[in-house]
């Protein structure tokens, strides 16, 4: 006899995935860099983070997989930009959660 399976709300799943994606300080730093740039940026924008290219790309991939950032390729260069629409939806969902959690 096991525990009954519980089906989680898809929005709860999305918030959890987002929380895991930004749980590392390096990813928060990447998001800050992208948030301060209104246009597409290349890998050069992340040079101050002192990451190996493999590590940098792994963190960028994790942020892309969660829909927080977008990527394009132009003339052999990869560019990144924050997905402000997805970020805004997540902020609104978190605000609803925080409203439930705060004390009256």
C-alpha cells in the first residue's frame, strides 16, 4: 500500500520549476545582466561572472529551458534576451502565492 498520488496544479508546477531555475546565485546574476540590457546580448556580457564556457552555457540552457530567457543565432554568434512576458506571468503568480502566505 503506497501513498495516493496527488496531482499538482500546472501553475504550481511552473512556479516550482522557476524557483529551482533561480536557486543558484550565478543564474540570478545572469538574469540581472539580461534585465539591465533591453536588447540581445552575446556571451561577452557574462565575462564578469568568471565562468568557463561550458558552465556558462549550462546555466544559460537551464534558464532557457524554463522559458526565462530566449536565444537567437546571428552570423555565428549566440545572443540572449530575457523573456519579459514569461517573467511577468511568473511574478504575478508569485504575488498571488505571497498574498496567501502573508499575515492578515
